[in-house]
């Protein structure tokens, strides 16, 4: 219960924009995304992460978002949750919060992304929802593995 509460507090802080702004990577909000934000090599991990998260918002959670993302950004590589992101490709994970239980309002589906830029900054984020991806969680990252699997923990998105 304590771990879940800590994750909820972290997620709320990220959504409210109260993350540690001094962390490597600067702010957690980068304004409007453009197609250039996902040009390779990736120049700004924060902007690229935001572009991916914003692309899936409003889309059904029951359909793998990668099909649309690959069509929209054909020059970018999309890897699995254990693939380390680099300046030419991102790491993604699409699954309910508790991947062993069906999606439900208390078990939303997650689309998690980790992005690395040419400066070595890893930015992580996620879209969550049940039925539709409705919320986006975003954070700059301060080290560790740049994979979507590792991003789940850093974003406080671990199953109870």
C-alpha cells in the first residue's frame, strides 16, 4: 500500500508540473510539438517525448499505438520495453498497469516511452487511460537505463 501511495503522489506531482525543474533536462513541459521534434537524430529528448505522448492521447487503449506512430514517424525506430533508446529510436511499452489483469478504471492501460537525444539526455513519459488515453505523465530523467521498462518505475507506474 505504501508503494502505491508513493506512486500516486509522484504521478500527481508530475501531472501538476511540480517535478524537480533543476534535474538534468530542465522543465517537464516543452510547449507545442512539431514533426521536427521526432526527426533523427533526436536533438531534444523532452520535445520528442512530448510529441510521442501527445500523439497517442485521445486514441483507444485497446489498439497498439505503435501502428500509428510508425506510420506518422517512419524515420524513427520503435523498440520494445527492454530496448535501450538512442538518438535514432525510442523504447516503448503498451500494457495495463497490472499486465496480468484486464484493463479497468482502476487498472488503466499505459503507453510508456523513453527517448534519448544526441546530448545523452533521457526523457521518459506515458499516456494512461481506460478506453482512451486521457492523461499524459512526463518527466525529464536524471540517469539510469533509458528503457520504457525502467521508465515505469521512475514515473511511479508500478502495479500494486
